[in-house]
C-alpha cells in the first residue's frame, strides 16, 4: 500500500490510468506537494521507459498563487531516468520501492510549485 502524504491532488493523480507510453509523450512527476513536467524520451521495453524532466516556464503574473500557468520546453541536458511499470499499474523509478518511489503520470504535463513550503 502506497503511503498517502503530501498534496491530495497529487495523490489523486497517482491513481489515474496511464496510456501506453510513446516517445514524446508528456509526463507529470508528483512530489510531496509540487509537480514537475517531463517527457518520455526512450522506450526500453514494454515495462521500461526513460523520462527526462522538462523546463517549466511560468507564464502568468499571479506571483505566489495557487493558480499557475506554465509553458514547457524540452531540456536535453536534464538527467535521463528509467521508470519501470509495476504490477499495480504505476510507473516508478527503476530500483525504488513501489510503495514509496517516485511515480510518473503519463499523458500530460502539470508543473506546480507550492509556495507554502
């Protein structure tokens, strides 16, 4: 059972069904309360993909707001990280435990910075 701490919205995102991975597909990497955007850059097998974090550039002028807009650009210099499909249907960093490892939500990019921390 995965530990449910941090942002309620992030925990909901982690429960969603992931589409079949395709190179170029956007991903969201939920953290405790923040979220980071990335892109699938390589398919190693049916159960292994490589993800690279994108540059998320804030496009609104709302300051320390809950309502944030971003544009995303590929960052070829970002580290490449291997994610493995687990038996519960989630993509987790290869080598990390299923119940506490970094999860990737495939199919969309949703960066977010929580200013309360």
